[in-house]
C-alpha cells in the first residue's frame, strides 16, 4: 500500500530550509519520504514511536541534528509530516 504524504506549513518551511542549507540532509529526507510512503513504521532512519506531546507520531533520523516527525492516518492511507528540521526536543 502506498500512503499519500502531506505536509504542515512548518514541514514545508523545514524542507525548503534543508534544501537551501544542507543538500545532503535534503537528499536523505527525500529517500526517507519515499520509504515512509511504503513502510511508515519500519525501514530507513530508525523509526521511533514518540511519547508525551508527540504521542501517536513517529520520528526518523535525517542527520544527528535533524529528524522528520510524522503521523500516520491508517483509515485515510495518509502520512502527515509535522516537521523535518532540527530535533523535536529543540522546538
């Protein structure tokens, strides 16, 4: 099953920031997004189920500093990317 990927305004801003400032991280993010479309819970980037303020969301490593945070909506077959830059604890 292929999940539709959508982005919050913050995530769009984060993706554009990475594209301008860190091409290697941007390239890795693209690979992660392709993987998330098919396997939102496993595979690349060490997916981790999040707790507390981000309960129900998942996080994957882009780089040591950057993480992609997303939520999966099974019934809609959709993944919402919440952020894609910095560590979620840095917000």
